[in-house]
């Protein structure tokens, strides 16, 4: 995905906007460094992967 495609997705998705705002908020309001935020993002991905995969499987079954 190039920058223009990402921008279009960002403009049209409140959920993606919330992710970006949350990451920025960790730096601006909670005092985390950029590297700490990236570490938290990776931990979040690791810890939510199983639940998100299950949700995706359920959605596929219902489609």
C-alpha cells in the first residue's frame, strides 16, 4: 500500500483514525517515547492476535 492508498483509508475509517490518535496520545499525553510506543504496539499486536483471528474466522463463516 502506498502513501496515497493509506491516506484514503485513513480518511474513510474512524477505527483507523482511533488507532493513530491512540498512538499519538501515548506520546503527547502519557509521556511515552516513540520507541516505547512502538514496543507497546508490538505487544498489543501479539496479545490481540488470537482474538482478532477468531473474530475474522467467525465473520468468514457468517459471510
